[in-house]
């Protein structure tokens, strides 16, 4: 949460990035996505036994999810099949919500579905992590 607020402030005040009119919805989207990412990390930690493999797997999966999910280029320019694959990942839904809020100026109502899907990803990851957790 601190990193999210810090980077939003740096973007807004240092680089003059226009975040649009719905800062609350942007913060909510980013916080939900951060929870999903943390939940997926805990899931990987619960399933994989070796600590060094956990780190490598998390780094690799985050890079793949970033590329496929639209963090490296806007999904709007990708072919429809690629967009469908992107929406199988939490990054695709987070970027869809952020594009609606920042790029297209949509309101909170436009991100209810992406936020719902992100919440489902996080809940599933938490459930599975609790199921596979070893003491």
C-alpha cells in the first residue's frame, strides 16, 4: 500500500501523469491487485518446498503475467485471441480496470466486473494456499 501511494504520488507530482478523476477507484483497483499478487505468492510458497525455487518461480510468473496481461503494451492493440488469454490472468483484469479509469475516463461502475474477477482470483488463491499450507 505504501509503494502504491508513493508511486502514484511520484507519477502525479514529479512526472505530471494525469491519473484522471477517479483516484479512489484507481487506489481500490491497485490495492485489490496487490492483495491478489500477495495471495498468489503465498500460494506458491505453500505449494513449492524449496525457498530458492519459490523466488525464481514468482519472478518468472510475474514477468510472464506482466507481458501477457498487458503491462508491457495495451491490450487494445492485441489480437482478440491474445486479449482472451490475457483475461485468464489477474494482470489482464487489473490493466483493463486501470485503462478504463485512467485512459478512457470511465467511472467506478466500469470497473466492477474487473474488480469482481480480481476478488475471485484472490479468494481462490487464499483458499488454495490455506489448503496446501504446511506447518
